[in-house]
């Protein structure tokens, strides 16, 4: 097959790009998807009579109105319920609101004192030079109590034991933990500082989050092929070959799939191919449990290394008429003795922000663009993007591709 645009992957970014191209009058595009249905990490299934989002906690943020306006074309706003996000952290015998630095006042008094003392002598508050290693940076930024009781064990559970393989460039968005603001917070018993991201979100009233992406796929149903696993890409001919032996050529290829999924790459410098091998990711298992928990929280984070999972999502607090909760657990920590009702392993869950990754991706994407191959979304750009952001990026790319004609 030959077309103008070949899109690899029918997750949120690929579906958005395809649908926006169609809305702009473009008909010469095709989407390849290795799974049996669309949605990527945002797919849902039915478990115990209610939706289960196999990729974990993926919801529609309210902060990008243009993104939501686009998505509501496929699933109208009246089919969604809006929530104030209630996220909590189980730490030191306390269960406090997220983020930890704004809610130390919710801890037991003796713990508040210890955390305040720790923050007061954190390196950033003492104007010490910022370290480059991940673990040292956490101590410098947050103090030893937050570092040792929350940030370090939690990140080890999510990303692996060797945290110093990670860079610090992605942590710049963490707010400074001001001793003065934290003290005021404890004295007045209310949070100070900036409101965290994702403070409000939408979730479907009757369905899982995956329903949105199924509807978007239905709009272009004649131009998606499922069960089509990409095997090879040829940058000299702009051709993609699937494991089934089918070949697709295009003027422009947009890849939303992990770069390591290309088992064979032709026409790329060997040095650049080797750098793809340095990109790292984590795999996560989601597992469902039918018990109703006595909490109003939707998310609860668990840094305790004795627990295999790193967070739970309390389904009955955001999914109407449902019960139970699901856990998220790094594949290396899965407890095979735990009896859950349903499990799903996501091979590609989180791109890891390893040292040198920004330089690798900049070189890779810039080189591929000269061959009219573009990376898009969480995996095409190897960035820990949420679904609302990848939709925004895909809309922008559609405009750019259309204007370049």
C-alpha cells in the first residue's frame, strides 16, 4: 500500500492525528495497530461488571480546553463527570494529601517536627550547589525525610533500584520546598504553595476511559488495520514492513510506537541505531481487587518497600456504580502469590528519564525528520506524556503537516 501519511500506533496520539487529518479533508492516510483494538495504554475492559483501565490511571485533565473541545466531538461532555482529584500518600503511618510538601501539616505532630527540621537544612534552602546525581538531588531539593520516606523508595518501586541511572532534568518542575511556607502550613493547617497538576479531571459516567478512543477509531474504521505488528522500517524508501510480511509505503511516516519495536532498521546510521538501544523503559502490571476501601481518595501512593505495588486507584470513587480497586506494580516486583481477580501486564508503561536521553532523542528525531519520519507522543518522543498532552501535540502536528502541503 502507498499513501501520503502512514501512522504507526492507534493510541491517543495516533488516533488524534488521523481524525484531525480527516477533518481537514485529508483521505490518504492509514493507521497500523498491533493490538486487536485501539486505545494504547488508555484501553479499557470489563472486569467484575465495571470498566477496568488496563494501563492504569489515565484520565482526561481539564487544563487544556482546546483538547477537550476536540475530544468532546467524539464523546460529548454530558457523558463525562468532573471530579476534584483526591490523591493521598501513605507514609510513616499517616495518610496525607498529595503533594507531600504541601500537606505535612496532616501528619502526626511529632512527624511534622521531624520533617520541618529536615526541610530547614535541605541543600536548596541552605543555598548549596545543586548536585547532578538523582539521589543526591532529591536530598538537596526536599530534605532527608521526604527523600528517604517517600521520594527515593517510591521512585525505586516505579523505575528500578538504580535511581542514579536517571537524570535530574525532568525534576525541575518539582516546586521548591520552602521552610517558611511549610511552617506556615503546619501552623495554619492548610496547604501553601502552588496547586498540583491534574487537580481536576473528567472520567466517563458509564464507561472506562478506553471508550473515548474506541469511538475515535470508529470514525476512521476503514483506515486502520489491527493485529499489525511493525517489524521493520526503511528510511531510504519510507517503507514499513509488518511481522506478517505486509509492506506499507508513505510520503510521511508518523511513529507513535516505541523505537525499540523496530527489529530491523535500514538507512539509519549505525551509531544512531545503537543509541536507540540506550533508551530505557519500565513495564507495569495492573491488577484488580474487588474489595471496597474505606477512603474517599481516588489515588493512594505507597512508598513502603514491603508492598509490591507503588499505587492503587480506588475504582468506586471515580467510576459510577463500580466497586473495588486496582494496583500498579513494576514488573520486577510483581508478587505472584497475591490473588487478584484480573491482571494485565503493560510492557511499555513509562519511558525512563535516563542520563543522556534528551540528547539521544533530539538527535534521533531531528535526523528522522530529514527523512520525513516523525516521532509523536509518549513513545514516539520517549517522554512521560499524559493523554491530554499527546492529543495537543497531535493536533499541532496535523496543522503543521497540512500547512506544509
